[in-house]
């Protein structure tokens, strides 16, 4: 993280992280509600504790170390991308780009391909907007309507949407999990995408084949609205330019400009409506920005006091080689995700530790970023108290009902685990 001298391995340096987990996880279990204690407040209390318990340094020096971690160039770059991603996602949504893309996907499919079509729509939307929560909130109402018109099992249809949302969130260039995973490991997003695709695409193809087989007798509704194809352009442009290797900040700026031009031209909003949509999107990133800053500062104090070095030594004590190091990284991010119920925060919390392990065992940084994001996605599919499951269930389903049909996260977790043991793909492993 920083150039500050690291102290000898020290268990007590980890107590701010332990306090955070006790505040957030402990209280959530006791109260039976994982959203009762705001995660930003839990990080704030843990950060104050971290500063207060640095006894050998003066207060001014403690705060300087905290700010050095929070102001790390990777943290600041993440925040810039969060701001641009929020502005793009909301301005695209406000002009109707999401609805246009959904209906375009469904209309392009023949009868008998409704189930794989819904999965593809969820994959494409989440890949474009970079958020599984946003995709689920957008597509679940469509899924409910489809289930009602076709007499399909509602929990299964919603699970298809959730699985596709995880696919795109795991791979998207503007997903917060991708941004954090790549910046914490110091690799390019396009390189992480390529490494990740060896795991995510086989899982998606398996699901597509399964949904095609079981959905042959299901027909696509005939009363879909007309598609405004021009509104799909910003998403296609973002995907094409990022795949071409253009810097993600430039890509997002181009996407924001396109949403403004197309939105104003089609009458979706005027100039000031475009600005208001961008403002709403930026504000929607505020909690993530605050949590990232607090986590960055707190983890820098832990690192400075020897906590990360202690944890790394203990975790890797019996590890030999890259395979064991990768399994440690997977276990860390899965445990963190189950504790925080948030795949983004899980990667923020474990990113620096994973980098230490990677450097110790010579693991490719692209591989590490891919494993962090993939196993966080896998863990998020195992917990019924994550934001994705709660939003998907709403007031009409139980998260457990959806999880019975939620196969994609399980398959991607199995493929990722197999890839560690068989060293696949060779290029990265």
C-alpha cells in the first residue's frame, strides 16, 4: 500500500478488523438483520479504534498514516472510476437504455429460447451497467411478468435473472468488484477480463445449455413493446471500447457523452435532466466511496503495525507453491464475503492480503484479481442475506426459494476450484 516502514508480525494489529467483524457480523446475527448496522458506521468505529490504539506514534502521525492509506493512488483512482461509473449507469438508465436492451434481447430470440434469453439479457445488462443489484432490480419485475404470462415457476425465473446478474457483475469493466480487484492487484481490467473469462464463460455456457433444454416448450410473450435500438448504443460502445484496450475512464466519459446526446435527441430528458441523472448516479456511489476510504485507511494502519504480515504468515504457514496460495486467497475472500454480505467490501478487505500472498508465491496478479472476484461472486450466491437475494425476493418470495434454483454461482465456484487444482488456464496459472 504505502512506503511506510512495516513493523514485525503482530496479532494485536488485527484487532481493528476483528472489531469491525464483531460490530457488523456479530450484531447482524444477534439482530437477525444484516442491514441493521450500516457498514460505513462499522468501518468508522473500527477506524477510530485503529487510530486510538496506535500508542507509540503521536496523534498527528497516526492520522497521517491513516490518510496515507485512504489517499493511496489506487484508492483515489477507484473513486474516480466509481464516480464516472455511477454517472454513466444512471444517465443510461434514465434515458431508457436498460429497457431497450432487455426488449431487444427478448425480441431477437425465437420461441423455445425464453429461459436462455432471460439469462442472456441479465448477463448483457449486468455486463453493461456493472452492477448485479441494479440488474436484478431492473429485470425481476420483467421476470415476474413473464412467469405470470407463461405459468413458469416464479422462483426459478427470478433465479435465472440473479445468475445472469452475477455473471456480468463478475466480468464487467465498470463493476466495483472488478475495479477494486484489479487496482488492489495492480493489473489492467482487460487482462483480468481475459483471465476471468476462462472461468465465467464455461459456467455461463453450461447454464445456457441447461436453460435451453428445460425451456424448449416455453414461448416468448408476443406483447413486448417496440425497441428503441438507438438507446442500446451506449452499452455497445462501452463494451467495444474497453475490449479495444482504451482506458476505462475515457470509456466511461465517452459513454456518459453518448447517453447525453441520445437521451436529449430522443426526448428522454433535457440537458438539465441529464445532469440530474448523473448527479443521482454519483450520489448512489457515496456509501461505497466512504467505505473504500475508511477501509483503505484502516487497513494501512493494520499493515503498518504488522497485522497483514502476521496474517499472511499464519495463513501461508503450511502452504507450498502457487496452488496453496490461491486456495488461501479463495478461502479469505469467501469468509470475508460471508461476514460482510457484500462482495465488494469482501474484496476491499482482502485485496491487500491477497497481494501479499501473490507476491510471496509468485502468483500472476491477473490470476489473483480473477480469483478474488470469482470466489466473492461464488460466496455471494451462498448467502440468503446478501443485497442481491433480498432485492430479488422482495415481498413475494423467500431468498431460500430462489437459492434452490440458483445454479450459476455454484458452477462458477466449482470451475474456479478445479482451475486451481488442474492449473487452468496455463497462461495465467
